[in-house]
C-alpha cells in the first residue's frame, strides 16, 4: 500500500487513472447498490414493524431502520457489493496483466507499476466507498418508509421524525470511518491477489487468475466482517 502511494507521486497520468477508478467502483456498482439498498430497507421496515408492534412502539420504526442502516448494514453491505463487482474485476484484470507480462512491460519502460495500477484504485476507494454507503443509507431509508408508511400504515411524519431524532453525528462519523476503512482494505487485498496471481496459486494461466480472484473476494468479505466487529467494539 505504501509502495503504491509512493509510486503515484509525480505521475502525470494519475488523475486520468483515478477518474477511471471512480467509474469502475462508482458508476458500474451503482445499480447493485441501489437494488440491494431498497430491498434492505423494505425488509428492515417490514420486520421492524412487526417486532415493534408487539410492544405498541410502531412510532420507533424510523429510528430502528435508520440506526440499523447507518451503524451497521449500509457500510458492510455496500462494501460487500463493491467487492463482488469492482473488486473481483480488479483482481482479474491485474491477474491477466501479470500473466500476459504487461506489468513486466510497464516496469521495463521505467513506470512504477504499483503507482500506475494500484494507487488510483486506492485513492478512489477512499471517496467512492463512503459515497456509495451514503446512497445505500438514503435508498434504504426510503425502502423502510415504503414498508412502514405506504404498506403498513405508519404515519410518514412520525417515521421521518424518528429518523431525524435517532441519527446523531457520531453515528454518521462511524459509518464513514467504516466505509473508508473497508474500501482501503478490500481494494488492497484485491490488488495484491491480482498483482501476485502468478505467486498465489500452484495453477497457471487462466486457472491462476480465477483462483486469485476467488481468494481476493473471499478474504475481502471476511475482512469486512471482522474489521466491522473491531471498529464497532472500539467506537461503541
């Protein structure tokens, strides 16, 4: 990671590469973020309503949905979705470039391959993951409102008022800290496995790329859940 950032210093092509990374992690992953976000909000609204209605507390539905999304579900699920799409594509692309000796060609031309291939993705992840998480929260809140207010009869004013009262700045800060940390770690893991595809597997060629991509996605998903627990334990 440090070698990647060091290699990016002074690179004239860095802005163009960052824009491409924004497109890969942001625009291409946006549909899955919106779809998973709306269904997560719908389910939270539905389950939350039936749990709270047992205690006559339907008015707290907005608080339950918003805190569940902001503190836990949005950063974790958004990170897993981005890893599944952009992370796997990144690992496969770097693995193919390694196997076809494009990385060797870059280094032969005097181009720092870490700075050229990895650092733009890491810099973009620090911004894209929090933005995608914020979108996930917004669409999830709307999904919760659809379940609670439109389908089950909770007053919309009570729902959104509970959302406003429940979410504090500390919750938002924790959400963004998690998202940025997940982005940095998962993109680093996917880049490592792609960059070292020829070393990470006993297989060669396409099988090595496939194995490295699978390992990158699996390890990234485990790391997201483990780090989520660690950050939550530290910040609670």
